[in-house]
C-alpha cells in the first residue's frame, strides 16, 4: 500500500459538484492499493498514520499525532499512486490492485483507522472526485507499507 498524507486545516471531497464529505484539522490520505497488499499492510499503515507525530506543539515542533490533536482523516482511494511512468508517454497501472481486490482493502483500511480512534470520512470508491484542501505547512509525506 502506498499513501500520500497531507496535513490540512480543512478539506472536502466533491462528486459531480456536490460535497460528499469534509473535515477540519487533520489529514487527507490518498490511498493506493497494490495487487499484492493484505491486512498486514493495513495494520502497519494505519498504526503509523494514527501515531505519526507531524502536528506542531506550542513550540512549533512536530510533536503531536493525529490522535493527540483529535484530528480527522479524509481517505480517498487513488489507484494512480501505483502508476508507472518509466516507459512511453502513458502511465501503466498494472501494479494497482483490481477494483474487486482494492475496494475491500480500502474499506478495511478505513475501519482499521477508525478502530484506532480516528474520525474517518471518505470519498467514493471508483468515482471521479474533486478534492479541495488547505495544506497546513505545507506538510506532505509519502509512505509505502513495503519499505
């Protein structure tokens, strides 16, 4: 699994011009599912994300986690995170999990994050979405479960 985390002061996901979900302070999590991913990848990433100290304390030091600040997560499926652009001019998505594999893992990821105490909001799997966000910092991280 691959995630891109963006620390935000607020964010919203819209489908066909209508807001589906929105959050205040927290993380926008773009989640890519690899064809070989499993529950172990989910447990690793959700634990890492919930406890990663990337929010500032009173001294402006990254010392607080998403759980520490009571932040929210907006999780959006993003199969293009496994796009391979090395050959030709069109990305290849052969490493991305097929929808019938990716969707249950995406749902399980969201549930696992909620079980850790994070308020989770989502986009819509396989929908064309627009994401509006205010990146706080900006602070952005990419994490792979296999590294």
